[in-house]
C-alpha cells in the first residue's frame, strides 16, 4: 500500500468494520470480483490483522518466478481451471479443511482477471463452500483499474494514478442450502458498488478520496 501511494495511488476503503465484526466468529469466505493483481497484494493487509486468511488461486501462479514463492507460503488452494467439476471438488474439500483450521478464504469466482464485471461469468463456488462449511460469506467489491493488466508481462501493466482504488466489504451473510439466494446477494452487492463508482478508466473528479 505504501508503494502504491508513493506512486500516486489513492485508496478509498470502506467496510473494515464488517471484517472486524466477522472476526468475532471466524472464519469466513470472502467473495469478490477480480480486476487486477493489486487485490492479491492488498487483501491480506486488510484481512489478516483480524483473522488468518489465504486464497483460492490458479495453479500456474504458484510457478510464477516472483509471486509463486510468496503465495506458496500462504498455504493456498490451487485449481487448474481446466475442469469445473474437478475444481469444485478441490475447493469444497480443501476449502472446508482450511476453514476447519480457522483459516478464512478469499475466492474470485470469475475465470480470470477482467476490468468488466459480468454476472454470467461469476460462479457460485464461494457461497457453496460457505454453506458446506457452515461459515458466513462476505462480499467484496473492488475497482482497481489503477493497476493495468496488460504490459510487458501480464498482471503488470501501466499505472493510472488518476484512478482511485476503491474497495468495499459487505455485511457477513449466513448461507444455507445451495446458497443460490446468497450468491445473488453477493452479485448484487458488487454490481451496486461498481455502478456507484462509475465507469472504469475515467478520471475521478471532485469528491473526497482516502482511507476510511
């Protein structure tokens, strides 16, 4: 966060009180949209002070020369993204094991990082896991187009200092059954936040930006 701010980044972070509230009865499944590499760097900073946390990640990231060794120390759950049924089985089995040990999980249900949020590409894996493990789900919305995706190396594109980084955590949600209704709640929360924050890539003009 310090490096980002030194390079012109501005954070508007809301809902930390929801994470603090959830810490009284952990663990949880954090379910959010995935725009850039930034959130994998920042979410542990925001969540770990309240509860242990790790990620569901693509298998290939663990072989990344820079991020791989760091991710591996967090005991993540790797998925191959080749067979949805196999990934579901892996996340449900290993996810319940991590949650049983008191480790919360961050899940990005989209198939890949993308600046646009499409509900049809946002699967219900997160709420299914929360239901199976008997823990609460917390929606997380992010607008992180400050950090570009495509440059000399994917995930490390151009920096856009005029674009405020916006993150908001929603209320913890108790999940039951197959979690379909709760999945819709998560999707609607993310859509509403992105709509409020406006079109991606435009300069922020006016208003107050900062940490909350």
